[in-house]
């Protein structure tokens, strides 16, 4: 999807790191520690964000939390509209999710359809105790009744805008920018 020039920088690397730390604190507070929490990020940028949140929780609670990644390609409701040969990155969840509290992570929440697909795939893998949603950016414009439990920043946008979360060379979260979509 072609994007136009940057309209605005919503977060720089320092601001995004603070938002990740705030999300990690909120997760540990709401769950009274790290207990039965597992973190699963939606490929690709959600998975990167998931690892960063887990690192922050490790720093807060001195506990290593299982982290995995989820590829929702075959669960999308628009699969037939995608490329004839979609790129499949594969899921990597090397731990049981049965009875766990899952923190599902994505970089940007928009329509809610990606989250619906992820939840559907998670239930095919087991029956978690609870699923909570963490996103770096909530941009509104929901098509499904899905709402994040943890949000780095809420940025109301139009459907003609696009939010880009940059991944840094060291696999961190860099700038977050907003663009107009090109026609």
C-alpha cells in the first residue's frame, strides 16, 4: 500500500520507549504481577513490540515471560483480496496457551479485523483463561466491537491516512509517523 509523505511524527524512539514501558507497568498492575501471563505479538511489527514489552516487564518484575508470534495470514477475512501468493511468516508459540492470560500485541489498531483473526487463531491453539489487547497506537475507525486494554497513544485518524511504525536496526521501535495514502 503506497503511502505519501510524512504528515506528522507521532512518536520518536524515546517517546515510543516510554509508551512501551507504560504499557508494561499497566499490564503488571492489572494482572498483579507477571504470574500466568504470556505475550503473543501479531507478525511482524506486533511481534517486535511484544518482545519489547516482555523486556520491560522483565526489568520491572525480574521475571522472564514467554513470548511468541502469531501469523494470521490464513485467518484474514480479506485473504482473497491479498496478493495471489501472500507472504507467510509462520507462527512461533513454543508454550501452551491453555489456561494462560494472553497479552495479544499489535502495533496499530484500526478496524479490528486483524485482532478478530488473531483471536480466532488463538482459540484454534487452545483455550486461554483471558485475552487482553495491547497496542502502541489506537487510531479509531473500528468496524468490529474490539477495544484495547492497553494503549500507547490514541490518535484519531481518517480512513485516508496511514500510520507507520518504524522498526530500528536493533529490532526496536523507532518513529511512528502518519501519512496520507496515495491514490
